[in-house]
C-alpha cells in the first residue's frame, strides 16, 4: 500500500535520512523504531509532504505521491498524527475534530465519524467544548489521533504517540491504536518505546543514523539480541 | 460636560473607521506574522475608486443612492483584487524569507500604490460626492449627524459579519487553524495559500468599506491620505494586541476616543499653547506607551484568540 524507495532527506548539509527503502501492506501495522535523531520523524515528514525529499520516491496505492501538494496528502487517504500532537491550541476539541474532517462536506457522515471517534475516546466527548491547549498531554494525544481518524484515512502515520505520557496513559492510547488496527486500519507506527511498538505490530524496521539496519517480523525483532541490547535495555 | 460627550461621539465615529482598517492589519498579521504596511493605501484606493465611480454615475443622472451603492461595490471589488494581487505578487514569493524582507517590501508596495494613485487621480485634493442626506441630531447638548450614525452602524454590522465568518464558517475555522499551526492545518487538507489570500482579500474588503466611510465623513480625498490613516489603524491594532480580532475592534474605538478627547482638551491642558490640530500626536503617544509598557496590547496574551 505504501512503498518508500530510496528516500533521502536532508536539512542543508545534515543528512537526516539516507536512502531508505521500506513498505507497508494493506491492513498491517508496521513499526519503525530507532534512537533519538535516527531520522524517524524526518521520514514521516517527507512522506506526508511537510518536507521535500531530496531523493527517492513514495508510492501510495500505486500512485506516485512524492511531489504532490501537501494539502492533497490527506485526500489520498494518509493521515499523520505529528510528533508532539500538533493540536490547534485555541480551537475547541470539537473544532479540532472538525478540522480533521476538513476534506469532507456531508454533515451527516461527519456526525457518524464523530460518534466513531467518541467511541474510541469517550474522554474527548466530555471535553468537547474545551480549548485543546488546556487538555492534558494524554488527552491531546487522543485528540490528535481522533482528529486523524475524522478524515476517514486509508492509512495512519503515528509519530511517537507515547511521548511524554505516563505509563497508564500510554496503555490507554495503545489499546485504542490496536483496536483501530483490528478494525482494519493500516498503520505506520514510529516509537522510541521499542518494546511497545514491536508488541503492537506485525513487522518492524530499525533505523540508525538515517539508515534502516534491520527489519523483520516484530516477534522476531523482539528476540533479536542486537535489538534487545540496543533498544530494549537488556 | 457637553464637550466631553461631544468628543466621545466624534471619537466613536472615527474609532469605528480605525477599527475596520485595523482589522485588515490584524488578520494578515495573525495568519502570517506580516505587517502589511500597504494596507492604508488599499483604503485610499477604495476612497478614490468611489469618487470616480459614484461621481461619474451621479453626473450621468443616476439617483445618488444607486450611485453610492455602485461606488461602494466597485471600491470593495477593486480593493479585494488589489489585496489578492499584493499577496500573490509581493508577499508570497517571500514567504520563507527573513522577516525584515517582507516588511521592507510592504513599505515599498505602499510607495508604489501611492504613486500609482497619483498617476491615475492626480496630486490635487478631490471632493468626495455627497452620498447621504445631511441631517443633524442633538442629544444632551451634543450634536451628531446622520452620516455619523450610519458610519457607526455600518462598521458594527461589518465587524459582526466578520466575526460570523471567522467563528461560524469552515473557512473561518481553517483561518484560525492556519494562524495557530500552518503545517498541521495543511496536513488536514487546508490549502494554506488560499487561506492566506482570503485573509488579504477579506481585510481589503473591510478597508474598502472604511475608505468609503472616510470619504463620506470628510468629503475630501487625496492620494496620500492612506498613510496617516494606516499608521493610526496600525496603532489601534497594536493597542488591542495585534493578531487579535476583538483587540483590533476595541483598539480602534479606544484610539478614536482618546484622540477626540485629546483634541478637545489639548488647548486647556497646555494653556492654549497647542491647538486641536495637534490631535495626531495622541495616536503616536499611545503607540509609544503601549510598546513600552505592554507590547502585546490589551488582548495580546499568548492565550488570546488569533485569526
Ligand atoms: N529542522 C531541522 N533542521 C536541521 N536539522 C534537523 C531538523 N530536524 C531534524 N534535524 C536533524 O535530523 C536528524 C533526524 O531527526 P529526526 O527528528 O528525524 O529524528 P527522530 O528519529 O524523529 O528522533 P526523535 O526520536 O528524537 O524524535 C537529527 O540529527 C536532527 O538533528
Ligand atoms: Mg521524532
């Protein structure tokens, strides 16, 4: 479904991503793990067209999307939950969710999607009228995921949903991520919490200094001695 | 006491004009952090277009009301097109340039527009056609005219319309989202270029309405009139907290009232040394005081709602 070939990202002279190749099949959850500064966020930014790739190409559902306008990415069916959540702080929770549905016009369907999101995150319903900037970090993460779902995406790109959250909240968020996946969503999951990411995915890629150094079934990576030493703290 | 009430009324009228112009500054600033110093010139062109269109229609024998409305419509359309073109031609290519670059460009555009207006309309003062009947009213010893009432009402209605647009429509929501986080708004499918262009176009339409009001009020116009008006409206926007819609409205009205009271009392205050023609200094005293003591303005806290 998503095919990334030879993707290269640089900030001026800094090579953040050096020619990486990977793919995500329909219905799969794939983890992309790696240490700080490995180039995970840069990869997602290039796929979602927040950044221009220096080289390589990205195909989605067979279509070349490497150079399309950024605001068309979501219309192709790709929704990004950005690192640090990126909620609109001075819009209400409900307005944030409506921004997620920006590309849809039929109010009836948007109402249905809203019900679906509130089904996954009942807390958001309680906070509907509150400004998003006043939500807790966990609630903002819920909102960012809910907002992405409001676009009815074919694929979700999640950038470190566990970042800065208490373990209980991480559990809650990942329960929903697994539920969304079980309902058929294709997911590319970026995490520093490698154990959690590999436990929640079918396949995984390990990124180091801008390159993919390992890949395979998540269960296999969990048992890999190198992965255990470098990312699972064993 | 009656001079006090009189000056409050005069200030309210002048202030509603400042408020409309200030909204143009604040909308553009809120969405892209740019101070569009050419905005005062957009207002001036609105006034001069009305003179040409309404003036020639009246000469051709059209009823004044029809000519006036046609003049207003023409001014709004021309200014919207001008705002769009300014963004497209002058500012969009500089979107990623250092902040000083678009600012200098804005000053340059202001000079270009003044000269363009001078070439089209000449260097002389022009008379603005009388579009509204002259009627006077009295209240508690203060006088006011029908024109003043209409200026305040039209300004209030226009601002109400703007608030509805920004807080009740999808475009308005997209504008607020873009002001808060353009990269994420773009991920949601918002075409940032269009939203920024919309801010320019809407701000310019408000400016055109203000331009017609200025002409109707003072009955005189000139290719340089946009400069001082623009500076004062900018002051009003800063006073209210630039980037904040309610701030621009309140800042405009406050500035109008401060100026009118200042002009009313400056003679007494200085023992007759300075006359009311010194009223312009008040706007700049306000600007300096705000920048010194509360540069974020009245509503300019980080939590304020920007659009
Ligand atoms: N805007 C930028 N300008 C310059 N260098 C950048 C920029 N953003 C990222 N980098 C650099 O690119 C490299 C990859 O960064 P990236 O954010 O993609 O890493 P990451 O894997 O997401 O890390 P983390 O787990 O800490 O989020 C880093 O060396 C970083 O310093
Ligand atoms: Mg990152």
